[in-house]
């Protein structure tokens, strides 16, 4: 029996020995029945359909109920399941975060190694507990910076041992974990990191964290690889064997779900396809001589946390027993069955416009991650969709985690969602769906085979299309974008880096370093199955590109890639089109509100219409209302508007519309005339005959309305 189990049993016995609390009678309250509660809700809904308003369907095919009941959830309550035991549904540690808080892993992505080194140190000083190094796209592809067009894109540029030595100089790598996502293969960068640690006088055996590759997901993201996948699996095995022997606290496979979540996947797809990727790595390592316990010890999972708060908690609780079941099926021991989860906010749900709202999105995603039980978390900066973070945005992101730990007391509760009727139900539902989708992939030959067939790509695309459609009709509300746009907003500075300047600096740095080394002989001795030979070449000064070339490259058959998206991108494109047109011509789409009657009569629909059309950054011309249709028509004419929206009430429209709409077309022949609201079925033809071209209401397609007005304007 483990120490954790002994400690827990002691606590249980101590609790049982204590005097029972007296029962509190609740006789004075009459428990309402479900039917009574439902009738009360229906009365408050004032005729709106109960099932439509109070039951929420999710993209995972799960329907949220307005209420969950003990009687219905008692069979699935974890009454005999404890944290740190069994299938790890309630966490992999018996004491949760009490003795070991989740790791704070703020990303450090400055372009130049020396600057990124300073940022890493500053992050630790300010409260981070993990050195989280982001490397740029060239480094992830093991290319020489001098041959790349986008130096520093996504992180620090690393080409030589000198670069990595500068990056890691004076870092306390024996105290704090190091996280580095390496792309297709860990071996080239792992060799440079090991060589740099030695050169800086560090102890390689004390390294911990992850220096991890994820070739399958790189394949899915890019549609191609720089080396044959089987050869990359060979390199993964070489890296893993070296780490197990020389740096046992280092993992060499970082199975990140970004490619799936960035594509718009739902949570079931994200977890199922990521787990299938993890299984592919297990099989590859087993085939290359590792035991299941060794293979499992080399894998860290990284999941993106989305906008649906309770679903994120449920998916993290569900993934632990599934992974435990998978590893157990391979013959892994209890320790190997423990999944290691790194979380970060999903990029898909972040916006360019009104970016400060991203702080709120990050907060809910962080909170759900902690409640769900992540081992470490990388909170994104609010300006991530626009630029690399600065001192302010990094501080806000980092302090969110520190506040939750030190002020909100979230280190104390262990599995705080455990026993919740709602969360336990959702956990069971999403667990079953994840397992079913995982089995579909496995049944078709595994994740690589299905990616080649295009199955995950097509399934994710369907969900992404559904998300875009829901955004178009504003069923999904994106604050500051398709809802509540801030018309006084000034775009934050993108602070674009000069690639010419970056190239100049990097070229000089690399060439000066290479003048002092000669790695030809060491490169000739590199063997893909011998990590020490790769490290020796790195120590002699071989560049990351030279190591990659020595290990081998190949042309791999392309597959359909999973394109990265953000849910707000289409609305951002519309608004940017308007802003560019306005900057170029000084003109804009002008919308005249034909507000009829006193303010209380037209205000609700005028306000709704204003917000609806300002999504496209149009100029909306409001007023306090008109007494007559002639006054409204004359004012519309003087405005020279491109479109007019009649705003009043359903009760007054039968009189107003037939009189006003023809006059509007007469005074503004090229204008589009809208009606704010919806026409009763018996009046649709009447309003159409009068000249109503379209309607603006809660069911209208905001995206298409704005797009049509832009096209008519010549944008």
C-alpha cells in the first residue's frame, strides 16, 4: 500500500472517530418537486419554450440541463473514489495542490537569446515557477536562422551552441523545471541544451521538465514533415533512452493539442485525437525497445482550455481515467498511469479587437484548469493575437495565477468539483464520448492513418464551420466583435519586428560564433540511435541545422493540414475592411435610423440596430425620433445614407411601414431599407411590397448583412 493510501486511511479513521455532527432538521421547508419548479420557470419565461431556453446544446453533442438532482446522479458519485487512487478521476495526487502547487509557466518568447535569458530570470523573480522557453518556427524546424524569413516568429531564435548557452546562462535549472517544445524532433535541440548546460557548469542529471517533440501534430498542423515519421520515431526513442539514463526527470515527448483546438475542434475531438497521438508514441517507443513504464514516463500532455467553463473541468477529470486505462492496458504500473497535464488558454477564443476582454477569457480558462486539476499552466497574454507580450501583459497573465494560489486559496481544496451533480454528470458524458471517438480513430488504424485519410481534419472542419455559423447569427457572442463593439477603440500597436534588422543581428552573431568552432568530424560521427554522438557534435559547435542534416531529412507525402483559426477572425476581417476603406477614401457606410415616435417607442430597437451595424464599424446616424413619415423621409434624404433602418414597435409597423418605406426608396433610390424586428407571417408580403428589403433582428445573420453593405459600397 502506498504512503498516500496509508495517509488517507489514517485521515478517514480520525474523521470516523470524531463525534458526529447533530442533524439539522429542515421540516419547516417543503421540498419543491421538479414539476413545480418547471411550472414556475415557464411562468417566468412568459411563453418562451422551456426546452429551448433552459437546455443548452454544446458542440460536443452534450446538452446542459438547467438543474441536476442527487437522485439522478447518485450512481455516478465518486463515493469510494479518492484523489491519488484508482483511475485518478479525482487527481493523481492524494493531497492535490497542498504540498505541490501547480506550476506557473509563463511563456518567454523574446527573439534574441540574451534578451530571452533576462526575461526567464525576471519571470522567476516575479512568481513563475517554470522556465517556459518558446522557440521560433525556424528552430522548431531545426533550420539555420540565416536561411529563414521569419526570425523570432513565435519565440526565441536558436541556431548555435552559443545561442543556447546565452539562453540558459545562470538559470537555476537544478531548482526550476525547463519547458521547451521542440517541434518535429527533440534530439537536435536536446543535444544543444545538454551541451550548453555542461558548458555553463550545470549538472545535466538534475535537469527536469520537458524538452519535447510532437511530430504527429506537427504533421497535422503543417501537412508535411522534414523527415520520415518512422525516422522521427527513431529519434524520439533515442532521446527518451538518453533522458531515462542521464536526466530521469526530463520528458522528451510534449503531446500538445494546439493543432486540434486551434482548428476549432470541440473538446471531445481535442482530447480523443490527442490521446490517440499519445498512444501512437507509446507504440513507437515500445517497438524500439522501451518498456511501457519507460515510454509513459516520457510523455507530457498539453491541452487548450476553451470558453465553456464547466466542460473544461469535466474534460480534465475525464482524461485522467482514460489515459490510466490506456496505460494499464499496455501493462503499465500505477505510477505510469498518472497523466501529466499542462494547460493553456485556447488561442481559438482570443480576439484582436477589444483585446483586453481576453484577460477575462484567460481568467475563466485558468480557473477551470485549476479546478480540473492541471499540473502546470501557461497563461497567455491578452495581446497574444496581435503581438508578443510586454511587461504589462505578462504581469497581468502571471499575477492571475499567483492571485488564485495566494489570495483565493485554491491550493487547499482537493478536487473541488468532486461530487457536484452537474460536473460529475458532465464528466461521465464527455468521458464516454471521448472514449467512443478515440475508439473510432483506433479502429481505423490510429491517428496517423486517419490523418492521411483526412478524417480528423474533416470532423474538426465541421465543428469549426458550425462555430462560424453560430457567430454569424450571434448565437455565440464574441464580446467586442460580433457583440458590443467598442467604436472608440484604438488598435494596440502590433510592434512588428524588423526582419531585416533581426537577420542582420542574427547573421553576425552566428557567423562570429562559427569562426571559433570546427564540428566537421563530430558531425560525420552522428548516429540517429546514439544521443551521445549528437551531443558530442553539439559540444563541438555544430548548428541545429547541421545536426538535422546529419540525422537525415526526407520529403514526406503531404496530407491535408488542419488550418488554425480564431472564432472572431471573420468579423475582424469585416471591421478591418471598413477601417481600411475609411482611411483610404474618408468615406464609410452610413446607416440612417428612421426612428418613429417618441423615444420609449423606438429606443429598444434603435439601440439593438446600432450595436448590430457597428459590428462592421459603420457610421450609424441616430436621432430622437420623428412624428411623421414625411419628416423621417426628409431627414433620411439629407443624410445621404447608404441604408435606412425603420425602428419602432410591432404595433405601429402596420401603419408606418406602408407609408414610410416607399418614400425612403423615393428619396434614396440606391439605399437598402431594413425593418428592425420581424414581420408577422400575414404582413410579410405587405412589407415587401412597400419596399422592405431585409430585417434586422436577433435571428438575422449579422455577418452577411454587414458583408452585403460593404460590397454594395464598393469595399
